[in-house]
C-alpha cells in the first residue's frame, strides 16, 4: 500500500512540476503577447502599417508558443489569462484589417479559440472609433463612414451569439460597450458632416460675394 501510494505521489509531483513549468512559461508568453498586440495597435493609429504587420506576425508566433506550452494542460489552456492575451491579438489583427479595408482574419488563420475571437472582434470594432475620429479630424469623412459601417457590421453579427456569459467570456458586455461606442461615433460623424456642409456653404457665399463685388 505504501509503495503504491509513494509511486502515485511521485507521479503526481512530476505532473505538478510540469504543469507549474508550463504555467510560468505560459504567463510570460501571454504578457509578451499582450505587449506585442498593444504595440501593433499603436502603430496602426500612427498609420505605420508595415511596422504594425510585423508586430502582428510576432504576436501570432508568441501566441502559438503559448499554446504549445499550455495545450497539454487543459486547466491552464482554458485559464482566463490566455483567453485575454489571445483576445488582444485578435483585436490587433482585426483593427489592422478594418482600417486597411481588408476582410477580417478568420479564427483558423489566427489560431484563436471561438470566444477569444468573438470578444477580440468586439473590442477591435470599439478600438476603430479612435481611428474613425482621426479620419474625421483630417477631413476624410468618407473613410470614417466606411469604418463606422464595418463597426456596425461586426456588432450586428456579434449580438446573434445569445449564449450564457459563462460560456462566451462576457460577450454580452462587450456588445453593450460596442453599441454605445457606435452610437457616439455616429453622432460625431453626423456633427462633422454638418460642420463640413456649413463650411462649404459659407465658402460658396463668400465666393459669390467676391465675384459680385464692384
């Protein structure tokens, strides 16, 4: 009995040690993944798309490393920290695709889990508000309209995933936040369009006055 128990404990210690090693490596990689994804988004907002693409490639490679460490240990693989880090990578990939007017990358292309992907897409759509506002300030209203349309398309599909929050990782909250972001962005766009129309009309009036001035 004792020999058997000692053998069981010895085996469990080896498993626990391997799990701990995978956890530490996974945590470090998840931190790197989050940082690379955040840097990618910063470069996107600066219109530094080549640098952003390189950082996205780096993030995807890090994500795969993290999966390799964590997948043999299901309890670790499905832990929240990996879900959150993977979600950041999906967000970066989607923002880059949206602002460059390309199709959004699929979950399989990113190697992402279903709920990480869905939440990442929702956060990407919200993040695009900042880019749309920058386009408005630069006078590129048509481009801001295009981005807003992509945001709305993402929201319209995400809200069809009506499943419990415990399953979706809080997708309902992500959608609620995105809806508010879309409403604010639409309001800002309407205001900007009205201002541009007013400026254009004032310019026409001034030009008419200049032409008719004796």
